[in-house]
């Protein structure tokens, strides 16, 4: 991936992470997962693990998006310094 592509993806990630609607849906989905976990019995290990990994996947996705956003900001900042 080129720097230009990374900056584009980072800007998209920044816009998505700034979206109050997306935040609401993510928080709502995570709440549903947690609610489902609390409704399982301790011996339902497979179901609890599946739900845990769903919850973790959402956090991982947000983390990846944040890293693209951070990388784009760093590249843009560096490019601005180089042109000054």
C-alpha cells in the first residue's frame, strides 16, 4: 500500500470513527453481545467463547481503524513539515 492509499484509508477511518451513528451501532452491538453472555450458563463454554470473540473482534476492528487514522495523521503532519 502506498502512502497516498494509506492516507486515504486513514481519512476514511477517521470519518467513520467520528460518526456518532456508527459509534451508537457499535456500542449497541457490544451491549447485545454482553447481554447474551450474561444469559449463558457457566457450563456453556463454547457459546460464551464465541460471544467473547465476537466482542473482541469489534474492538480489534476499531483498533485497526484507529491505527490507520493515526498513521494518516502522522504522514500528513510529516508531509506538511517537509513543505514548510
